[in-house]
C-alpha cells in the first residue's frame, strides 16, 4: 500500500483510542527522579545544571514579579524539548507537529499574560495598542493593526513550532526515501545522500531544541510587557 509522507503526522490510535495522550505522558516517565542522597549521579547533576542555567537565562530580562513563572517556563521547556527530540526517533509520533496541541499550549499562556497586564496595569497594557507620537489621522488605523497583531501572537507561536518541525520531518522522509531508492542503482550517490541525511538529522536535533527555547522565550517576552 502506498503511503503519503504526511501520514506520519496522523495521530495514531489503537482500538479506536487515540495514543496522543500516551505520547504526551511518556516524556515525564523518562526524567530521572531526585534521590535523597547527598550527592546525585551524573544524570541528575546534568539535569539540575541545565534547568538552573536555562531558568537563569530566561528570567534575566524579567522583573521580580515575573519570577513566579519560573517553574512553568522550565517545565514547558523540558516538555517541548523532550517531545521534539523523541519525535526524531524511528516509528515514533511527534505531538508537537499538531497545530491543535501547540495552540492549546500557546493560547492559555498568552491569555494569562494579557489578563495579568489588564489587571495590574491596564493603562500601560492598553497603551501598547497606540505608539506615542502617532498622528491623529492614523490613530484608528494603528489601533486596529496593533489589536490584530496582539491576537495573532498565539497563532504565530503555534504555527512557528508546527511548521518548523513538520518541514524537518518531511525533509528527513524525502531524503531517506531517496537514499533507499538510489542504493541499488547508484551506490555512490546513495552514500552521499545518506551523509546529507545524517547532517540533516543533527540539524533537526538543534532545531527541536531551538524551537522549544524560542516558544518559551517569546512567552517570557509577552509576560515582560505586562508586568
């Protein structure tokens, strides 16, 4: 049976039950649990160092009021990185290639930052819709444009993550198929294609980590505007 390259993005199911919930819960099982010993092993030490460095870097531009979000941002970062990297393994499903999931993460967090701004400093939050020194004739137009750009932010977060991961998976699928087809015909070209596939896989690992970082970083910048 001929399958489309886009079939890999379909949510798998078993006996009519969607397995996307299992894919979402699996990353938390892989994380090592802290022990009661005075000295942790290398894996726990590396995990603690990564979380502390990331949290420190992320909260650097934030006011002290935004430090309450440190646990949410760090957990979301680890969650997205794990899902993105696990999706690069063969015969696995990447939940973050689903726009509905990414929007489900982006919209509530973005809406929370907007609500915080409206509650704590409504004048400054509404002031972002109209830049200072705007000519009188352009005020209605700029308010409409800034309002649209405000509501597009969560959509841009979800689409950016979905598009980058989907494009990477499609490229890997196309190049791997070409390598298999060319192997009996032109072995030299197939070896060259396999080398390109290996380099592309390394690039996709970097993209998976960078896109998770960008997702959380933009949320932190939205929070900074409203605190």
